[in-house]
């Protein structure tokens, strides 16, 4: 994971600086500091996790709701018991200011960002897999239609060659067009031939990989 960015939202700059200073002795995320009245529309692309601490009560609920819309992990540092932050944002993680709470904050944040990174990786893998499935479907279609395309190209080539063998039958300006049709059909035929060769190469590689796998299994079984 690239260097994560933590959005620290607090109305007490000194408190925020003490937290970030301690945090940076444990690891080195990047920090963005912001007050409660300026964090109504946070850009989710600019941070990986938000920490909310010592925000004025009138700003707290709007801040938490804005962060909920951003969809990133949120940790709230609470000073008193019974705080109803979970009602404002069900997914918020609340850390009480007890002895050792800064260590707890760093640990919880590390786990939350790791989970977020895993989700992002899984999402990218799903997108890549969908792209591979589309390409595989296209490849299967090409395989299925290969013979039909070859038959169509054979017909085009054959008829164009017949027309070129009888130049007097066609107007003079049509000869060049027929030659273009023939040449393009030949090029398409060459592409299909390369496609067939590539398919055979892949088949050989798959058989070789399967044979290597069986050989390794036999060697492993013999060593038991």
C-alpha cells in the first residue's frame, strides 16, 4: 500500500498536533489537518482514514454524516461516556480517552486502513477479472466463427480472382477496386492464419504445463 493519508478533524490545533506527533513516532502516514467548520464536504480521494477529535458539538454530527458519505473509515476520539456518535454514523469506531488511548488509536487505524486497502485491491481484481472474462468470451467467439470467416473469405478471394482474370468484362476503373478487395481479403486470411497458429501454441503450452504438474505430483508422491 502507498503511504496512507489521515484526515485529522479537530477544533483544537494543539491537541491535533500532539496526536499526529505521537502517531509519527509509530509509523509515517501523511496527515491533513482540518477544523470542524471546514470539513463539510471532504474529498474521499484525498484521504484513507479520518480521525475526529475535540470538534464543537454543533459541527460534530454534520462532520460525521459527511464522512459517512465519503465512505472511508472513521475513528472518533470521545472524552465522555455515553456519547451517541454511533447514532450519527453506525460505522464509526469510538476510542475513549483512557490510559494508552493513543496507542489504541494507532493500532485501530492501522487495521482499518489495511482493511480498506484489501477492499480496494479486491475491487481492482474484480474489474480486472471482468475484463479478462470479456476478452475470453471474444476469443471463444473468434474460435467458433473462424471457419465461417474463412469460408466467406475464400468466396471473396475466389470471385475477385475470377473477375480479375476477365478484365474486359469490367469497366477499367473497377479493376483497381477489385484488386483492393482481393488484397484486403488476403490480409484478413493471414490474420486468421496467425490466430490459428497462436491457438495451437497455447494448446501446446497448456499440455506442457499440465504434464509438468503431473510430473511434480509424481515426484512429490515418490518422496513420501
